[in-house]
C-alpha cells in the first residue's frame, strides 16, 4: 500500500524539468532593466528649454509634475505616466489644464519615477488617441542634466 502513494522518479522529473527550464530561460535572456542601469537614458520627456527640433510640436508647455505612476495590464507589460499641471501655455494647451504624459514605453529612455513629482520643466509633443502627451527628446535638453 505504501508504494502506491509514493512518487516515482519519472513523475519527479516531469515536475522538475519545466521549473529548471524556466530558471534557465530567465538566466539566459537579457534583462532590460539591468541593461539600463549600465547605460544612462538617451531620450527624455521633461526639458530645460524647448529645442529647435520641438518647435513644430502641436503642444508645447511648461508644466509641474503632480504625480508619476505606473500603468500596466497585469500580465507583465507596464509603462510610466505622469500627471502634470500646465503653468505656462505656449501652444496647444491652456494654463491650469491637467495633462497626462507618457514617460516612455522603452527601457533606457528617460522614464520618470515617483521622485520626479513636484519638478517642473517644458514638455513638447502631441496628444495620442488616449489623450496622453507623447514627446521624447535628446538627453542634452533634459531638465537638471549636466551640459
């Protein structure tokens, strides 16, 4: 009777094999977040000035970030968004308007984080169909970056 309840070596191997393959896959696949730690961001959202390249954008404004938050689908995809209040309207928005900003859907591209709430700077871009302001610019125009 005891031998009927015990697991055979075959069933143990059947259980362990998928787990071992999953661990191996995680170890071998490149991890984007680790790669970003070794490489600084090359695109940014919050700017010191509005560069010539951004002058043609439909929306240009000076904003203060009021909140930075994560949006995801629960299945592993996420990106960072920010909520901001327009404090100087240059084009395409009104002073006082609250806008949503897409920080970056790509690793290593100037993603905002929760410590950025309260910072101000310029944004330039266009609203997408979800009413998120999308605009990513070269690092040299970044807010609070060394020259």
